[in-house]
C-alpha cells in the first residue's frame, strides 16, 4: 500500500447523511486495515448530537459488533460521561480509525495502535462525520485522536482538560466546533496502576467539555 496516496478520500461520499457514509465505509480501501478486520466500525449516535467523542480505533469487541465503544473501555467511558453530567443521547461516538488493527498471539487478537499514515488515511471519514453532525464540542480521547486533529506534535499531558479551538487550517469544516477538549483514553485508565485517580481526572476533563456545551 502506497503511503502517500489519497487515503480514504476516494471512498467518502460528498453528499448524503450519516447512513450514506456508513454504507460507503464498507467499501473503503484507503489503507490496509480492512484486510484483517471483521468489518469497519462507523460512529454511532444522533446526527444532531452537540458532542462528538473521538476514540482511537475499534477494539476486539467493537470489531465483532460493528459498533463503537461496546467493550470495557466503552463502559468506563459511559460511566465517566454520566458522572460529568453528559446524557448519552447528546453524544455521537466515533474513532479516528474505522478498522481494528491487531496482531495475533495464539487465538487472541492483541490491539496494536494504528500507524500515523493509517490515521491520516482514515482522516476523511472523521471529517465527513464531523461535517454531517456539526457538533458544538469535540472530545478527543488519547494521543491517536488528539494527533489526528491537532497534528503529530500534540502531547495529551500538556493540553488535557483545556478548551482549544478547532484547527480550521489543518481540517477545514463548514461549521467547526466551538471547543475541542483532549483527555486520556479510557483504555489507559483501565490499565493504570493509579486507576481511581486517573478516572477522577478523566471525569474532570469531561466536565470541562460539559461546561462548553
Ligand atoms: N477504544 C476506542 O478507542 N474506540 C472504541 O470504539 C473502543 C475502544
Ligand atoms: Fe479505510 Fe480507515 Fe479502514 Fe483504512 S482504517 S481501510 S482508511 S476505513
């Protein structure tokens, strides 16, 4: 797969709503990740959701279900959103990359972070979703989502919980969100030895996003 081609762009429909995007996503060959995944995982939620939450990529369970955030990280995220006072109905959930990247160890599929070129290749899908939903606020979970939007120099630790503007020059949108908040990925909280503390900090960052709504 060449690494300097147009990525997903040739497969992304210019017109139509979220259902049209979802249908077209199944044909995407914008990078190599479609080959081993079960299916692509589109975003889920209302087209008029004021908040879009962006994760990294589908995990093992999301790959099987075809839906984002249905596994352990999703459950932790839902709990944290609740605690931050964000109702589920106002959230559209999606990922920076739409196919699961993994390596196999025996029968197990082990998550592997997408390469930078794969994130870039998948970018047109995220942008197309954001164009359709046109949310007020975007929350970026972890470095993959953070860098997909703000660029490779973003460090989550340096900006987490801050209200930032949408980087319009990097990613043009007709109706850009008013606020972008980056925080840690819920999977990192699950793996952390200081889980309680990290969970509390995640809720605090999500509360910043809630206040911007
Ligand atoms: N982690 C993510 O980043 N996204 C999902 O959909 C599930 C787990
Ligand atoms: Fe297309 Fe994204 Fe899947 Fe790559 S990961 S094939 S760019 S949908």
